[in-house]
């Protein structure tokens, strides 16, 4: 099994961290939409799409940071 060079792992980590930040920003934008605010008032919680974007963004960001700092 071929191992990846540290440079390629760090590159993948940077990409994952940026994707994670992008998903977090997108989730923030989605939570500010009119339909999400109405859903929040009616149900008392965010929509599933917003929650999944927050979770996916957090996981991607943490994994990206792990790959960047891994030796």
C-alpha cells in the first residue's frame, strides 16, 4: 500500500479546512433565510439542512486541521 507524502496530506488538510469553513459560512447564511427563520419560530429549532451543514463543516474543518498538523 502506497503511503502519501506529508506535503499531499497537508494540501488535503488545507482543502478540507477551507471546505469546512465554507460549509459553516453557508449554514450561517441558510439560517438567516426567511424560510429558516419561519421554521425556527414554528418548530423551535433550525432546519435539517442548516444542522447538516454545521456538522459537515465542523467535521471537515477538524479533519483538515488534523491533517495539517500531523507529522
